[in-house]
C-alpha cells in the first residue's frame, strides 16, 4: 500500500488518519454517553468525563494534522452524480468543522467554568480565563443539545453515503478507503 494518494485511491497515510479520527470520535462519544449514564455523585463519572475530554482534545489534534496532510496530498476524484458529490462535500466539511469546533468549545467551557482540563492524566490545562458560569452553561447547552446530535447525524449520513455507494452505486468509494 502506497502512503501517497492517487487519482483513484487513498494513500495509506490518509486511511490511517481517517480511521484513527473515526475511532477517537467514537471513543469521545462513548465516554460522554457512559459518563452520562452514571448516577450523579458516582466516582467513575469524573474519570469518564476526563476520558471524554482527553479523546476530544486528541480528535482536535488529529483533525488539524489530517487537514494539513490533506492539503499536501490531495484526494482521489469523487464518484457519483454532481448532487452526491456536493452532498458529500457538505457532509465532510461539516464533520471536519464539528470535530474541530466541539473540542474547542469543550476547552472554552472548562476555561470559563473555572475547571482544569486534565488530558489522560498526563498534563493539565489550567483555566487562564475569567470564570463565567453563564457562558459555560450556554456553551454546554450548544455542545450537548445542538452540536452533539448534529455530529451523530452527520456520522450516520457519512456511513450511509459510503454504504449507498458500495451497495447501490457499486462504485469504489468505500473500497478505496478500506483496501
């Protein structure tokens, strides 16, 4: 497998970044979901939220790195009708923006909430901004009630699009990201 992209195939580096980001985003969502399922006051809740935030910071770093790589490596030509290509572009850019914006919002939420951001118990980002609980609450609401459901919807749409290409259009869209 070549590390470089061609006009018809994704290179190994882009595949690793794509699937790595996918895994980290799934872990981020799973940690938040599990933390939310624990009763208030459960000692494990803090650990799971630390993991949620840590995976979020990791997703942010990987997405920024991948965008830099993608600018340098390009992409294979897309398959499908123009409406499919445009819909895929909107979905991809929305996913990219959310995977960058959501961790940034989480970091800002910790900052204005007056809380340290502990990353995998390896390092801590202390609050350096003035505490503003109202702003922290607003960011929390947007993060959990608007951005999180939108992210889940876009992930489902992305997967559904790949499966549509594979099973109905019978083109190479999915295969070139897997093989």
